[in-house]
């Protein structure tokens, strides 16, 4: 039986082996996980990270803050398949889709990739897995248990930061990406992709079925010309609402922070915050950022206090500054 | 004709057909513990055992398990120690998000947030587990020791929690719960059952906490309307630690020297417990006293029966406004059972212990300063005996 298994394993390996060019569809859809990022063929030149055909770069209006890491996002769909437009939920992607996100920092004037996270749409649903780049930047290895990487970088304000960068383990991927227990992408919704061009480009390349003229559009958190209320809600939605929704990891908190909440956390008492309360009474106190637990937790890097719980070893000064302005500007209740 | 797709399918089916015998994954103490232990918890298949060796494991991040039917077993709560003193990330030491998991025979120390949290983890068994903050009671300790939440069927058996800045053993928004043979010491709340239905809490020791055993129902949570809670045969002794919970949390309002505290909730029985050494009160029955906006929430305690308990010293230094004068008026100690006096006979409260009961005669939501204390008899109808929680046999077997 054992040798049969071994033989089958070899056969399996041969079947999902990388084709000469293009993306390896079998590596995306077959059970198990390829050992190297190169096995998928998402990039024709991995070191230069040149995308293969049908691997499209994209951006979000308001992205998750990840310790000031620079993120390069790509989407791949197999030939002949397209995503189905949805107004509110994440676009309905076909089996065989891959969402590819590389995290890294500028070092000596060049982008140094640290990790690439994949979300793969299989017949059984989505799976999420991290790959960690080698020092030469030539390939990335499967790292299901995650790891820590010491990093030194300069943040946008010019401050030099030294952090222990956390590559999430596979369960931590799911912590953020699970809705009612099933893994789902977070970013690629119409309102996040809608910048006036991206959705249209996806339609014209045949990767999206349609885009209505009135597709919703989320504000950019750092767009000083947009209403502060829209920017704040966009920020909370992408940074918090993946857990803080009735089907997410923080469902038991009763604190929901998606963009449609009319009074997100206003005068709501904490439930299981522990020392995360910072001696404050309410999650959000309109008119007082200093009295709001939400701000206290976003300004902390202590793992027992910090929110979000994962992937944040630095405080996002600019983001929290914007939220402070938003809360302080509300009428007191 | 070569058809890779169908061959692939055939191969996949063959793989599925191979016998998948449960295996034991051994993880020994030593360098790189984080990756080896987390790797084992990820690679475990349903039915597997992850066996953690004796020794100290220095961990840098929270661990997590998301595979059903896995047993995580150590060499004993004094021998296998998972230390999170150097933890850099994650909100708890160990997080379990899968069903039918058994945790037994290890310790979690000094996690920065909660000790062990299980969320949506049905039929979980915590057996012979120790969670401890080793620096004594401090506001900087993590909130909860063991923390099952949003789960159906929970067993906490032979667990010890020391030093939690909120609750040692905390079960929240769950149903069908047994907490037994466990020790909660030096926490703010020893054992807390919050927004839960059907719980048996028995044969435990709660000592040197701020409050011993708390049964709460809070508003504005996805699961509320808690009730059918049996608290019996526990030793609730000398809960005398000053409250060190960070303000803002509900337990920060628990008064030092509280034995058993019932807040809101319905159908709670407190029987056959030994209660002693509580400066404020052996047993308190109160309504939820803060303003709330949750229209479906009932802030009153209803159908509470207190009977057959053994009362030692209590009420000798009540942590209440005017507590000293009050104690003086009663000859040095106020009665060992306190009711906030909010509501009337419709609450069906019954105390048949042979000790007096003091009512504070407070209106709903009124400040404690407005109390008009007086003795009261609570003679509501006796609660029908509750059948008790019968756990699935697999859980009882796992706890043998």
C-alpha cells in the first residue's frame, strides 16, 4: 500500500508539474499545496515579478494597513472564465482563480519582497497559504506555520522603524478571511476596485461579466478631498470589519464595523476587552477620541491590547490620526 | 486517448480511498518551538493526537488549531509548559476554532491576552489544564484564562486558572456547559458564566479572587437571555483580592469579597455550596444596573433559588457606599445574602438558606447611594429541579 501511495504521489506530482509557460492551473485547483511560488507560474520572471498572461495587477481604494508594507496585488483567472459582478459581496470568482498578494519594503531603493500570500479558489472553496521569499528574491517557499522576519524600513513620515514582521500561519490567514467558518477574499469587492477604471478594464479583458454605471465606490482613506465620514468608514471596513461582523472572528464582541453601520461602536460597552479597555467605558465616544477604546487599541502594539490582533507591530499614525479627527469632530451625545 | 483531467480525478479518488489511520505527532521541547508546534497543529488530520513533550516551550506568537477531532495532549499541567512571556502577536496563547477538540495535560503561562480561547468550537474538552499569570494579580495580566465562547457543549474539568485580570474560567454565549473539579484562584472573577444557557457548575474551588462565581446576562450581545444554571457543591472561600480589572469591563464593578454573584439571568439554582470569608457578601442577586438600549433584554434576575448552602463569615467589611455604618447597624456584619431589591414578587426569587437576606431597595438603574437597606424574606416558588447537563459520551470518555 505504501509503495502504491508513493507511486501515486509521483504520478500526482507529474500531473501538476509546471507547464513550460503560463500559469499552472492544476497547482491552483488540486488538493495540497505546491512547495514553491514558482510552481504556479504566476510570473514569467519571478525575480522581476513580471506577471504572466491573465495575471492582472489591481489596487484597492482603501487597503488594510500592514505595518507600512508595500503590497503588490494580482488576480488570475483561467482562460475562458470570468468573475460575476456583485454589488455588495466580494466578486463571485470562478474555480481556478488565484489572488496573489506580495508584501515587502523598499530597501536601498529597491522593493524587497518578504512574503506572498495566495488565495486559491478550488472546487471545495477558497484556501489561503503563505510563501516566504528567499534572500536572493528568486523564489518563495511554502511556510504553513508562518514565521517572523526582522525588518528595518523608513515609514512615509521619514521615521526609521525596526520591527519583527509576522508572516501569518495558515490558521491566521483564516482568522481574518473566514465568514461563518468558510474562507473568503476580503478586498476585491466592487466598491474597493471601483476607481473609475479597474472594473471596466476587467470587463474589457473578459475577466468580469459586467459593471453597472452606478457601481458603489468606497472612499480612499487618505483622500483629503473626500468627506471625513466616508474615509473613516472605509478605513474601519477594511481594517476591522473582516472580524467585526456578525459572521466573523469577533462576532461575540457585538461590535460591528462595516461601512453600513450607522453608529459603529457609539457608546457601546466592551464585552471581553480585558486590559484592552484602557480604563475607558465605551468603544467609541462621539466627540472624544481620547475616551474611545477603539483609538486606545489602535494606538497600542501590545499583543494583549492591539487591534487588529494580527499583522500589526507598528501604529498607523496617519490612519489613527484621521480616525481621531473623525471622532473628535462628532457632536457629543 | 490521454485525458489528464480524468486521470487526475481517478488519482484523487484513490488517495481518498487509502486508509487514513489516526496518527500521533510528537513535538519535543527545544529550539524553534513556535514553528514546530504550530506546524503540528496545522498538519494534524481529524482523529490525530498532537503530543507535546515535557519541558518548557518558549513561544513568540499565539498558537491556533482549526482541525476537527484533534487531541492536544501534554505530559501534565506541571510538566508541559507553553510560555508566552515573549509573545509578540495574537490576542491569546492558544486559539481553537474547530469541533470535537480535546485539550489535556499542559499549561499556558503569561500569555499577553487571553490564555486559551475556543470560539465556535463545539464539544470541546478542557481537561487537566493550567493557565497562569506567574507574576501575581496585575491589571496587565490577560483577561480570560480559559475562554470558550459561541460553542455548543463545553466541558471544563480539572482546570486551574491563576491571575486572570477578568475571569479565570469564562464561558460566554454558549449552551450545555459543565465546569467541574476546577480551581480558580487570584483572578478578578473566578468562574464566570455569561449569556449562556444550561450550565452545571459543581465541585469547584473559587478562592482569593475578587468574586468567586459569577452568573451574568448582558445586553447588546449576539447571544443573550441566559438561564438554567446550576451552581452546586462548590467551595467558594476567602475571595478577598482587591479588584484589579481594568475599568470599563463589567467585572471591574465586582466588589471585593463577593462569593456568588447572579446578575440578570433566569432559572438559576445555588445549592449545597460552602461559602465563607467574603467581606461584602456570600451571595448577591442583582439586576443589570447600567443604562442599556437593547429592547429585547431583561435586566432582572428571575426564578432564582438559593438553598442548602453553608455560610461562614460574611459581610464584615461590605464594599458598599456607607458599608461601615451598615455593618455597624447589624452588629458588625451585614447578612451574608444581598439582593438589590429591584423588582417585586414577579421575579420569583427564593432563599431558603437559614441566614437573613438584606435588600438594598434600589430602583432599577438607581445609584447605590440611594439604597434603603432592610431585611427581606424571599419566598418565591421553589424552582423545579433542573435535570442537569448530560454531555455527549464522547466528551465524558475524553475526560476519563
